[in-house]
C-alpha cells in the first residue's frame, strides 16, 4: 500500500512539473513579445513537439493558464492570449501569506465578504452575455463531474465571470488575484474531492439568482456555497496529507476552495 501511495504521489508530482513546464514556456513567449495579447498560440502539436511532452500534458498547462485568465480557448479557432493583463503576479499573494501568517479562516472570511457582495452586484448588472457565459460554465461543470481537474477549470471560470458581471474593475482585479492563487493551490488537492456534484448544484443556484436579477438570493447562495466549500477544502487537504504520507498543511497556509 505504501509503495502504491508513493507511486501515485510521484505521478502527481510529475504531472505538476509538466504543467509548470508549459506555464513557464508560455510565460517566456509573452515576456519576450513573441506572442502578444490577442495573439493565437502555435498549434498544440507544434508546442508539444517543442517541449517534448504529450499533448495531454500540454492541455493541462493550457487549462491551468486559462483558469488564471492568461489564455482563452475558442472552439474551432484555437487558443489565444487574453486581451487583459496576465495574472502572473498572483504568487505575490502567497508571499504575503508566508510573511504575515495568513490563516485559512482569514482567507475564507475575506473571500466571503468580497464574493457575496460581488454576486449581489452581478445579479443587478449582469448582461445577457454574462448570463450565457455562466450557463455554459455550469453546463461544463456537470459534464466534467468525473474529472476533478477539468471541473476545477470551469469552477474558476464561473467565479471569474461572476466578478466581471459585477461591473466593478477594482473588485474584478481583486478576484483575478484571488482565483488565480487559489486555483494554483487547489489543483494539488482537488483529486481528493468527495462530492463535486453538490458543488455543481450550488453553482447552479448562484447562476439562477443572477439570471433572475435577485441580488439578495445571489448573496445568500454564494455565502452558502462558500461555507460548504470551506468544509470540503478541509477534507481534501486531510486526504492529500494522508496520501503524501505527511502532515496536513499548516494553519498558516492560506489555501481555500474554488467550488
């Protein structure tokens, strides 16, 4: 059993390294000016050949960057660099957490205050386009219930769309930083999620409140979702700690769930 657990941990670590290899390569392309906002990335087969990795691993890295808002995939057209500023600086949030000892409950409390208000504003201001995007992400969540990593990508996109629908660029910028940071951390534990369907149902309730332009219900649904997500996050971290054969991450680790 210990050997199997170690092999599984090694496999996860290897997968994570390949994902980061893709992230660093695309970061370099953007930094050098070889690709600019709005540009389409080279075809997957070319990128995979350059990096000497499988197309599956490449897609994992692209999915990571898409969840962070750096890339956008258009069906039938390819993958493009987002027009807005890339969210590469979200790592600074982790540094601040390490320096000042952000506790999980503090991260949760901050997120609860911000996201419940953002959901209420989204219910007031969401356009038909925003509502269509939210509907698509909820549909994709239900379609990926058996694939936690894929589910997480649509989970994050849902929250980012809610933030855009709120129509406040300052709140939007805050949410971009938070969701990018939390996605990076949760991607390491989401494989241990117990009930993703429950999460999908809560996202559907938030969507329905926003579609109905009901700010009070949107706030309540988001609060309920985040309270449930906090419990789920604790379970995932415990499972991840057991799997790795080590201790559960310390209380100063500012991890949180995007669910």
